[in-house]
C-alpha cells in the first residue's frame, strides 16, 4: 500500500481483503493452520505462536515464482494472509477446541455442536470489538504488543533484506538453538520489546512460584493463593480501565486543546471507546442468551438463576477481554487460562449447575484469549502501514484486517466442528479443558471462597500500586505458571536491558521470538505424529 501525493494530499492504494487471490490462498492456509494448531493443542497441550506461523506462511506465498503470486510481494497483502492464518489457528486451538473438549470430558456430548456454534458468535464479536478498541485510550497502538512487533519485523526483514534481515536471522538461529537446550529465548526476546515494568512483575511471579517449594517447602501450586491474587488484581485492573476511560472522556470535554492533547496520535476517541464497551456488553448479553438456549442449559434453572447466569456471562466476557488484552499489550503474555479459571470458579460458587458452568467457561475462553491474538496482528499491521502517519490509511487497513480475521476465526471454528469428534476420540484432549471440566463439577466450596477472598486483598493492593503496567495481574500470572527457568530468563533480560539498552537487540529480539516459535511449532508437529 504505497503512499502518494496528489494535490498536496497524501493518498494510498486501497488493498481490499476480499481480493480473490487473498481469499482463496488465505482460506486454504487457514484450514491447514486450524487443523494443525488443533492437533497440537490436543497432543502437546500448548498452542503454536500463530502470528509468527502466519508470517512464515505469508512470506512463503510471496516467494512462489509464479505471476499469480506476484501481488503477495506487497507487505499489506502478506499482513492479510498472516492475519487470517493466525486467526484460524488461534480460534481453532485456543477458543473452540478447548471449549468443546470441556463438554466432551464431562460427557455432555449433545451440547458440543451448539457450543461450537456459540463460539463462532463469541469469537467473531470479540474480533470486531478488538478492531473497534485498538488504538484507543484503553488500548493504544503505540504500546508494546511485543509479538506483533516481532511479526512485523520478520515480514519487513523478508521484504527489505540487508542489515535488518541479518539481525532477524541471527536472532532466529540463536532462538532455535536456545530452544533445543530448553532456554527461555522467546521470553528474553519479548523483554526487549515489551514494557520493562510489566515484564519484571511477570518474572518475579515466576520466580516466587518456581522456587517457593524448593526453598521453603511450601508449594503454592497446592493452594488457591495465585488464583486469589488474580481475582483481586483482575478486578482492580478492570476498575482502573473503566475509570481511565471516563476520566479521558471527562478531560476531553473540558476544551478542544485538552482533547487534542489527550488523544494525540490515537485514531479512536475516548467517547467511542466507552460506546464500544457498552455495545460489547449488550452484545454478550445477547450472546449469553443465545448460547444458553442452544446448549439447553436453562432447563431446571429458576428464572432468577437464568438472569444471573446471562449477566455474569456477559460481564465475564467483557472483563476477560479487557484484563487479557491489557496484559497482552504490556507484556506479550496473556493469562487466558488464569482469567477464565477465575470467572468460572466464581460461577461455581454462585451455584450454577455443572453444565451451565461448562458452557459459561467455553464461551469466555472463546472470547478473551482471541483479543490478545487480534491485538498482536493489528500491531503488526499498524507498523507495516506506517504507524498511523496517515490515519486514513491506518483505519482502512485495520478494517480490512478485522474482516479477514473474522473469516479466519470462522474457518478455524468450522474446522473444529468437522474434526473435533475424531480428534477427541483419539484421546487428544487439551489439559486445560480437563482442568475446566473438573472445576465445573466441584460444587460450591465456601472454604475456597474464603481463601480466594483473603488473597484477593494483596493482589488488589499490588495492582493499585502498579497501576497501568498491570503489575498485579502479571505477578499473579507468574504465580500461576510453574516454570522457574522462564522467571530467571525474564529477570536476567530485564537487568541486561537496563544496563545495555535496546539498540543491540533491535530486530534480534524479533528473531529470538520467531526462532522460539518456529522450533516450538515444528517440534510439536513432530511429537503429534510420534
């Protein structure tokens, strides 16, 4: 999408996502991405880095020596291909497959197809919401969105070559070698792109969880302390986000100068942001009713319980989008499993039947995590389109990305509808789905509620102190993950970045993330067939 000057005004080529070549090749790659990522999630229990995977697919298409593929030398078209591939793989593995597997584990197979249909509704609405909120006061495009930066640098390196390509290749090589030796190279790369305060919080949480038991004999993993931290920090983060929107809107009304200063460089106003959140909440009320009806969960529930379930589902869906989106924006990590677990646990304590909790969980898990993935893809597009140097170009390109991500999400979930039964019967069940199913059936537990409430207090206090950097949420995320080597990698990288700065790692950090992602993908693919 090249910039041109006409009568003193900047113009640009409007490349549509719906070009036949883009749709055809993008859809074929999206189907493959959905199948592969779903299989990896079932066999290995983790998802691939779909943004990097999409970028590699896009660059390969651009390198095919045939005239029909000549147009894909355009970074804008490569970004569209990357977006649909990423959307399909992520929605298939992390959204729909996790959701339907919960019901499979519980033996509620009749609700699997309705749940998948409900996931289409929730995921598509979530993708639209991300597009409407990206580059707003709540989710500024100029913030980190580290995996999105890495994907953009990989695409640009493939297009430009030269020193940038050399740096990225160096990073990829080190990333692959480091991953072979199980070193946290991807985390190191993210540290040099993401917000350093947020990454420090994550690193501290990882170290506390990893070394608490060896040093003190007290295993945090056997308690609900991390979940309690997440409840308190998550709720405060949600309140902080809402307050910031209303403060921005209030300040913007004071004068035109104040409004211009407040929203300088943003393409979405605070007023529109507030309106989008209200619409999202209302839409998810409708989504909750729709999913509840088609899954048949309202049978046997009192009218009051049904209303409470719908309201909680809508609130949890929007809240998880904000919390997960904020964490992803600052750190490049999204606590999808943790946040979903919190909202489903509270749903259990509200006394909803197991099947209702399972459907609630499936719906939330299809809404929240995809917010992060789409945010990364939009960050990639924002960089490729010139970082809003031409706002009209940015808004147009972003809209095209949203449309093609919706298509990718739809394709990914349809893939799950066709292949989930076969995959689940082969015993490929995501570990997260098993945890969700077990939690949904545990029944109301007042001792658990008390423990969550007690530990929510320090989580809330830390989040209040950490403010916009999501310090409390990311500390809680680290407490929930038992991976001390990543904690060491993150903290050491934070210290090194503080000492030497960012210049040396420029582009190499993207290579580390790409190398780690590619090794993870292909090693998982190999394990899938062993």
